C-alpha cells in the first residue's frame, strides 16, 4: 500500500521533471543538482565555485532547506540571483521535488542565465530518489564523515555524475583512510570523477571548475 | 493527496509504536533512539558508551542502515547482541519505523536486557518523524557539521531529549563557534542537556554515561 502510493508520487514527479528538463533545454541552461549530508560543506563549496565562474558564466541558485534562509543569504552575497525554498511549507519535506523546482524557477529570469545550481536539502538518502529535471548530479562528501558512506548510501553515489570530497585540510587530524573512500566510490560508481577540495581553505578547485565549465558550455552549444 | 497518505502511514506507525512501548515497559527495558546525520559518529559514540556501561547494564542494539552491516559488525565486537536492519529490503527507507523495530526486537531475548539502543539511519530529517516506541531520543551532532544545524533541522532537535556534540577534539582546526551551536540548540529546545565528547579520543563521556545510567535505572525501578 505504502509502496504503491510512493510509486505514484514518483511517477507524478517524473512527469514534472521532464517538463522542467524541456524548459531548461529550450533555454540552454545547464542544471546541476548538488546533494550531501547536512554539514558536508555544500554552501561553502558553492560560494567558492561561484567566485571562480562569475561573471563568465551567468548563474542562478535555488537553495532548499527545511527551515531558515541562512544558505541563501550566504550565496546571495556573491551577487547571483538566489531563490530560497523552505520545505516546512510542504510538511518539512526531506528533498526537493520537481514541482518545487518549477515554482522556484518561475522566480528567475531564465533568459538571463546559462547555469542553474540547485542546492538540495542536506540528506544523503531521499533527494537521490527525486529527479528534478537536472542535467547532472553532484554529491559532496566531507572527509570527517568516514570512509564507508558510498557503501551505506549507494543510491546517492550511483545516481551522481561526480563527487566532491571536501574538508581535505582536516586530513592530518583524522583517523581516516582516503584511499578506502575513493575505492568505495569507484565500487559503487566506476569511473565517477572525484574532486578533492577544501572549501574553507580554497584549495583543489581547478579540476572541478574545469569539469563544470565544460558541462555548461556543452549545454549552451546544444542550444545554438 | 500525498499529505493524507503520509498521515495514514504515520497513524499506523503510531499504533505500532504504542505496542512496542507497552512491551518494553512490561519488560522494564529503557529504549534509546539515537539519530544523526551520516558520519557524525553515532557508531563510534555507541562503541565507547557500551564500554562504559557493560557489563553493569545488560544491553542490546538494533542498528539501522540502508545497506551494509558495517556498523553492526563494529558494535558486535563489544560483545552485546546486535540486530542489523537493512532498509533496502523495504525500498531503501530513510528511517526506522515502529514495525521494523518490532520485527528486529523479536530476535532479541528481551528478558535478558535492561537497555535497548536503536541506532537509526543516518538522516537528520525523516527519523525524527517516526515514533518507534522509545523512551528517549538523542541526536548526535559533530562540530564539523557547522553551527546552524539545530535551526535548519528543528524537528530533530525539538524531538530529542539530549544532544551529543561529538568530535570536539577537532575544534582547534575548525572555524567553528561552539557557543553559537549551543545557543541554537537552546533556542530550539530550551533546557536540553548537551554532552560534549570526542568518541575517537574517548573524552567527555562521564556526564553522558551518568545521564544514561539514571534513565535506565529509573525505568527498571518503574517495573519492579
């Protein structure tokens, strides 16, 4: 019973996600869905990322949180248009669904951007189940979270196109086997690129920014 | 539509949770629901906790994960009975529901224990919505997750009876305002005890263990 209903919810979401995808394709906008556990450093990573790609790539951000506009406030300081979604209006939803993205995107001038970042709710489980019409998905994992997360949350790592391994500045202070993490990621999603960064120390960003710019430009080229 | 169905699921869960609660009360077992983000150190905290309370307090553990038996394997090494629940058998559920606890508890000799620990799925959102028949709830938050988590995930902090602030050994290496975290916790749940520990360095456990022992003994006394 519960499972049947969940399937129907996912079917409805799938249709709405396809509508979003068509709209974004028409506008030539590359859409990135950024997911992670709470506190892995999504917002800090995006703040830095924006500083690398602006103003070359015209970007907007949709930020999902259950409560508060803390993350949106931080990202708005970079100068990009930011729309905050608070899911406590939808019963405290643990993920962003496609209809929420459609509504949030209607507050953005889509003719004026080439890149839309969606910072999802901090949750390593549910967001991976919901297509929002994105082109690519990235999971941010911090080294303080331990080595086995890819094995324990396989759907997230299977569904993503790249992983960002954050907080590598803390490696000297942890009992942590980075190679084990990398091996676990490859076991779940062979060949997935992994970018090792420290958002607070601003290190390791170049390969990630290059990957991102290529994706955005390739989407623009498909439009023209 | 979606909301109505979710309510029904929660109603069914509530009834099953009450059955669990009655059973645990009859046996004089104190049940603790331990929740947190992925990677905050729940398992490490419980490993240490068991070393402090065993063999004085006869304990069993139910461990929830979507996949793997890593955590159960670690906890079983302490010598306590451990039951692993993998929710990928239930569609990859993001929380432990009351019926799952009922089934898992049927694999434990309830006449032989005074304390049942439930290590929930790593998720700061959904587990807080599901009563499993527990006596108390504890949220583990690590200092690497940032200061604003209590404000961003208020339900979790409102629903818990105590918070454990883990990984305090990393404070010297972080840009982190501990007092701001403590203030945010008190804003959401005034008076909630907060225990500052480092599970890896084995520091700060005494007040937490004292709190816990008092709870377990008080439940035993209610039975006799």
